[in-house]
């Protein structure tokens, strides 16, 4: 029986190849084919998270910044600087922006394996607790 | 709402971020990928430690869990509480600490769950201190040998299988043989003797009606003020049943480490092993013998090893344990019973046959043992109980010949008669623990032959008459005897007094 490759091994292989500059489309095609072949399509999102985590360790942090209102470019730059300051290994920060009005104010930053919730909503919930 | 300038918003936001840089960093976070049967599987959080508390942000608030399976791709976390609140996709954060419970005097008199939350409808419990649920046992050099008695008030135990402070004595037997009754009487005796021992009763998967009745009885006997009850019912999640003994031990260690003395009752560890088996199977750990995980011995050994007598350097406190194990059909050679027997410092074996014959407490003198023995006995009780075990074991050998009454020689008849009287003497009603002087006087009277003429079915009446007379007419002597420091030697004044009073009391019952 073939040994099942763990998600971390798959993600590690993909992340290493991304970092070395290989063709992104080709890597993703191979990964997709493997997932279909091994009936593991449901793990796609999880593998993406693992890949992002490993890319962060390799110097590229991919994250999502969520705010109640659109952020200015200065604010985005501040967040990027913050991310670099948290981890000296990070050289490049790629941020996706998302709007969530339920946060009321402040931001929530989601990075691979980490999170920073500085939203007003979180602070109100802490008060309730 | 006033018009807000985007620039102001941006400035405020940057200020908020700058402020956060000073105190908060990024928190390690993961996501629930699937949940069911009390177990949440979490992706991410490579920094999670074994047994670390995780906080799951659900729509209904924060639900806590603790990490038990640290695997390459995911973490298996056992949920503390209702798993129906947790959904796939929920964010999980590390709390940064292992599981702790509140500990302290504030818990005395209360009924709590393994997380220290009240179950008795009383006010919230605010303790100054917490203790980790899982903790390493004290090392060799931090211990002292067991030398102080833990009087149970049950004559059969105190005379033949004495328990000391810091000892682990297993109570084992089939269902409905009086195992919990022995533990409760021991707790009641601590209050009666005004000993400084704190009782902690851990109910693992016990019927809540039974726990409620127990609490009520403890209140009636005035024991509840020095007792903590940690209760989990059969409908509680397996994680709570698993944690209960460890949480209770953490509470007991608080008193032990302050130089005090505490008594742990784990009722019962069989249900504890079953709950752990359930958790392990749901965590996909490989099953071993009887489907228990391979570390089921370690489950109990690390729990019971925390009960100890501390050295003088560490305050000389003690934590005594009375674990209870339920057997099936009297089989003490089964997996879990043999595990716990090998861990503890002795066992009290309760037999169904004895119970059905009316011999209660139904303690088997042949199979029970205390590995600490005389070191944990008061001098007074030790001096009178020397012949007790021997007399009973000789009686056991000859018991089958009792039916041949007239065909036996005098010596055999005498041994059988003595054995029958000793057996009758050791019967004791529930909730009536006996003090040191009562035990000494009763055993000495029978051993000296003062009750040889009393019919077996009148032995308890004769005993009662003896004790009443001694207390009424010779209270000071009995109070001195009750201190337990002096031996009751054959020619001593107190021995002669007991013998004389016993013979006088026996006259009214001789056939």
C-alpha cells in the first residue's frame, strides 16, 4: 500500500518550489492532479494554509487584513511594517484586504498560523467575558 | 452621525496599530477542520504544547479544549464542555498555559466540577490560587516514610489493615459491596476525631442522585465543612470524567504542600479508565488489551504517585488516597484491577458473599493487605490486634468444619468459637465509625476470652454494654486510652479494667 504523504510534506514541497521560482501554474497543476488521484480534494484549502505558513518561514508572508472600512495605502504599509517587525525572516508581505463591517472599527490581521485581533468587536467581547 | 474624514480614520487606525505593537504580538492561531464526539481536530498551531489549553471562538462564545494529540498535520483537542457549540471553520487560539484549577480553602464545603465551577447552586468561587491539573509527583528525596495513622474508624481496617497518612490503599470489590461506604465512614471519622484532614471526594461518572445523597449525608454528619466534592455524572463528556481525579488531586496538593493533610477518594477509577478509553479511541490512538490504550497504566500511576507523605523539609504534609475499583464477578485478576493493585500500597477487598451473609463491612481478611502495616497504627490498637488476623485466618481454615460441631476436638471447637465471635465483633453499622478506645476495648475483651460465654448473636449487644459501662464509669481512663500512645499490655491497669468490665457486661448475655 502506498504511503500517504502528509499535508505538511506536500505543502513543504510546493512552497520550496515556489520559492525557487518554478512556474506557479505547473506546480499547482501537479498538486491538483495528486489531490484528485488520492481523493484528497477536500484538503485543498488546508494545503494552501500550510503552503502559506511555509512561505512565511521562507520570507514571504501572505495574509489577510480585515477592517470595517477600506484602508488607506498608508495604513496598509503600516500593517506590512508591523508584520515584518514581528518576524525578522519575513522579507516580503502580501496582504489581501477584506471588509467586514461587523468589526465596527480597528483591524484583524490573519497570517499563516497567527492572528492579531485589534478590532473594536473583539475588545467588546473581552469586556463581556 | 458626523461626517468622518477618511484621513482621521487612517490616523486613528495607525495609532491603534502602533499602540498594539507595544503590548500584543501575533497570537498563534489555527482553524477547526472537523469536530465530533467531543473531539475537535485543528489545523495549524505548530507551537501548541501537549495538554495546553486551546480557546475556540464559536458563535456562542469561547469554548475551551486541551490538546492531546499533536500530529504532523493536525491537533486532536478534547473539548471541555459542550461540543455542539463548535463548528468547522472556527478559529482556535492558544491560551498559553496548561489546564489549571482553582484551589484553596474557598472550595471547602462546595460541590464543583473538574474545572472548579460550582454545581451546588452556591455563589461563584473566587480562589487566590490555581494549581495545574497535571503535575509531576514529588521525587524520592522529597518524601518521608508513612508513619502517622489515618484512622478510618472501621475496626476491621484499623486493626488488621491500617492505613497511614500518605498511603494509597485501594478499595476493590464488585458492585454494591460497600466500597463507597468504607470511604465515607473514613471521611466521617476525620470530622468525628476533629482531625485536621481535608476530605476530597471525586465522583467519576457516578449517578448524580448518589452524589446528592452523599453530600446530604456528609452535611448531616458535619463533615461537609472540611470536604470538597468534585462531581461528574454519567452524562458528562468523557473529557470531564478524565480530568476529575487530576483536578481533585490538584486541590488536595494545595493542602499537602502547605503542611496540611488531605484524603482523596476516587470513586471510581474503573469508570475513569473507561472514559479514557473512549477519548483515546476517538482520538484514533491504537487500542491495546480490552481496547484500552497502551498508557492506561500510566493514567493511574501518575495520578496515584502524587499522593505522598512529604519530608520535614517540604512541610511534612500528606496526601492519602483511597482509590476505588469495581470488579466483575470478583475477578481481581482483570486488567485494570491488577494495574491499580500493583500501583497502590495495599488493598481492601470487599466480597459479595460476605456482604450477603450479613458480614458488613464485607472485608476479606484473606485477600486484603496493607503494605505499610504497623508503622501506620497507633500503639494501642497495634498492641491488641496482634492475634486478630491470626485468629480469623485459623477460623477461615476451619470454618467448613463448623457444621460438625460435636465431632470436633476441644481445641478446634475453641478456635471456631473464637473466630465466630471475632467475625461478629468486626461487623459495624454504616456511619458509625469507632474511636481508638472503643476498638481497643472491644478487641481486647474478645481476645481475653471475656465474651466466650456469650452467644454469637449477642456479641454486638455485649460489646455495646461494655463500651457504655466503660465510658460511663471510667471516662478519664478511656480518654487517655483514646490518645492511642500507650500499649494495652496484658497486666496493665487498663487491660485489667477492660477485662473486668467485659466479664461483668457478658454476664447479662450468657446463655
